[in-house]
């Protein structure tokens, strides 16, 4: 029997580590290159909603997260700057856990299974090389339509919530707040800054606390931010990308990002990793050529994600239409069909 072929994964985030774990469970030799280190905070909603939980369960990781303190999110509430909607039950529970803990747990599990994790080492070669999978995070976007997307995140305490997840929208961004364990919350926001913007808050706390007089500012009035948890990311590329049109083999955000307002980004990272496991394992065993394995992964990712990406792009546009924000906040919790449709179509 010939030796198994090596798989190299560039990027040790959610998708990269989950893929590495899935491959190691099948005995495939795997090396993960990670430019950073563990544990670390990342800009992330820390909210696993959708099929990603089933992926974690199949890979034996969901219980690992639960034992580390992950908590269920069962309710959500929406707010504009001035209008508030009552909390209502999520159509399906989500799972919330700090990325600081999550990435570290995945890294430890990968190493326990015999994976080679190279921290603080940056990949310098081509992504199109046979046996190489790109899981190195988001694609960068410069100025488009006179603006750029950027994200901010920090943990905080002393934040009373009316639901496990609160979503606050404003004309220039939105902030999601979800409960973690130990009386802590995650405050994560996506914002759009135009190149000619004036009166832009100079400090990240001002951005996360929301516009003056807003319900978000009121909610975070007594918040105590954990300064070492703050992180940011700029140049987010939110236009849907088809896997079949990519150069090289990609998973997670390296493939495509879904607008954060859906709460489905983490799930897609886990799902895309699981989709890639079997084709890559078949390549490693010499059963299929690299081109076929890559095409199989791309085809299945497109089939799995295409519809939700279209719906998510529509929802993102609606959320940033000032004239519609109050209407959406009013209708979402009251019209059961709309609430369930928005949830289902983006998952």
C-alpha cells in the first residue's frame, strides 16, 4: 500500500483546524500553517447557528465546546436606533462560545490527533499547489462605492440583555450582542465607512456603543469592556463568491463570507471544512486526482451555500436601508412567516 499524501492547510482558524481534525480522524497526514498564535481573540459573533452544530456533533467537537462552557442561545431581539422589538424564540437554538476558548480547543484537539500545527509561521508559497488548502480567512476589499466594511469586537460585563442575542441596526452599521458564560457578553459590530465621512468616532468603544441617544448606547451605558479582548478587521469583502470560480482549493472565509447579520458565518466555516474532508481523504489515499478532489469540494460548497448567500445579500441591503430599518424591526418578531423565512433562508 502506497503512503498517504500530505495535506497542507494554510490558516488555523475555524475552517482550517476543523478540516485538519476531520482529516486526522481518517489518518491523513496534515500540516496547518498559522501566522498567529493561540489562544487569541478574533472579530467574530461567537454565535453558531445552523447546520454547523450538526457538523460539530459528527466530528465529536460539539460536546467539547459544551464542556468548555458554551451556552445555548434561545431568544433574539431586534432594535433600530429608536425602535425596539420584543424578544422571541429562535426557530432553532444557537451555541455561543468565545473564540478565545474555541480556537484554542480546536488547536489542542488537532495536536492530540497527531496533526502538525505550525504557529507563528506564515505560508510563502502558492495556494494553487497540489495538496494545499487555503483557509487563511477573509478576502480583502479596498474602497468600493466610496466605502469600506470593517469589523470591531470586544467582550464586556455589566450589560443587561432582554434576549440571548440582541441585534442593533443603524444607518452605518449593526452591532450584535450575545450572552457568553460567566456573565460576559460578546459585542461585535460591522460598520461601513465612506471615504468622505465626517464626525467619525475616533475610539472603538464609541463605535460599539452606537449613535448618541440610540437604544444601543442606552444598553451599553454601564458596560465594562475587557480591553485585552478588543480586536478589529478592515477591508471585509461581502460579495458572494462561487467556489467553482476560485483558484486553488478554499474553505471558510477564504472561499466566501456571508454577511454577519445572518449569524451563519461560523456555521459555514465548519460546514465547508466537513465538505472538504472526504474528497481530500480520497486524494490522500490515491483514489482520486487532485483536480477531481478540488472540483468535488467546489461543487458541493456551491450547492450548499448558493441560496443562503443570495438571501443573505438581500437581507444585508435591507438592513442598511434607513427607511426600512424601523419597518424590519417592527415586522420581524410579529410576522412569524417573515421571522422563520429570514432564519431558514440564510441557513
